[in-house]
């Protein structure tokens, strides 16, 4: 997999340090509260697991699956929430966790859906925010790293369901981004 990468954008140690800082930020912001962590999977699963362990407050975990790519590369016209919330979030503080804030439309759609379930407060937390890609006015409340508009993989982020297990964020080489079967 390493031969498919152009560069390592965020190394493993930087990720660990930043997630520990984000956990403390959440602890300080919500001292004395219990949080519901709502992870958007599959991409957010590794980030969520590490972030959850860095939070000292009581937390509950739920996961949502969002379908927004067909065959790993070709976008659907609209994101689809393809699972449901299992926890009762009425009057609860929800931290919605995702791997990357790209255009902003996915998080905006999920926040709107969660608001309909009566959450007391919904905040968003992303590991990465791509500069220059956001076309929605939506802003994340907690951001790990700002990155350039590159095709990134690793630490849960995939390209065609590959590379999720890399312990860092890498930039995928252009020739690995569009295999002949997708053209």
C-alpha cells in the first residue's frame, strides 16, 4: 500500500496527540455531562474509537452508516442515511463524529435528521477538514486537522474500501485514484 502513496500528510504521532487534545477539549466543554457519541461509519470508526478512549466523561456510542459512494468512486446524487439511531437521544448531548469534512452536505444532512429526534445539543467533530472543498455553509465544531484538497487515505479513510488500516493520513497517487474498471 505504501507504494500507492505520494506523501504522508499527517503522521501517526500527530494524530495521537491531536486526538488526546480533542478529548480534553470535549471533557472541558461538557464537564459533568454524559455524551452520546454518534459515529459515521465506516470511515469514522478508528477516529471514534481513539477519541472515545481520550474522553474521561461517561459516553454512550451509536453508529450511523451513510451511503454516498457507489463502487467506491462514483458519487450518488445524494447521500443516504442507510441505518437508524438505536439510542434515545431526546434531551441528550450528541457529538456527531466523522472522518472528514469535505463539502459539508453529509454532516449537514445527518445533523438535520438528529435534530428531528429531539437532541438537546448536537456538535460535530471531524478528524480532517479539507480546505477549499466546502460548498455548504455547515461548519464543524471540533476539527483535528485542516488539510489541502487532496485524495487522502488512512486512519479509517478509504479509497474503494482500501487503505483504511494505515495508521496515518497519506495522499494517494493520481494513478491509483481511477482504476481502468471505473473509467
